[in-house]
C-alpha cells in the first residue's frame, strides 16, 4: 500500500501549528518537524514511478496531412 503523503503533510502541519511557544525547545521542535516535511517531500518525489502501459492511439488514414494545432 503506498504512503498517503497528503495525510502525512496534514499531520505534520498540524503538529507544527501546535508548537506555538517561543522558547528554544519549541523552536527546535518546529525545525525538526520542518525537516520531516522536507524528508517526506523528498521521499514522495524520489519514489519510483508506477509502471504504466501506453496504449497507442489509432492513426486516421484520410490521405491528407493532419494539423496538430488550430492556431496556425
């Protein structure tokens, strides 16, 4: 089962929001949670992509060239 990164971010953001103190320990904890958010982002975007099957689109054989854009 893949990790639900949206849920991970929501929990970490909530934890960081609860750390409202101005003392050094609270500031250190907020930085640690920030590092966890960074690590989660890195894990999410460095994961191997899922293998997908590419299904070719059938070519129309009308005998005339097809335009790829309607802007030109």
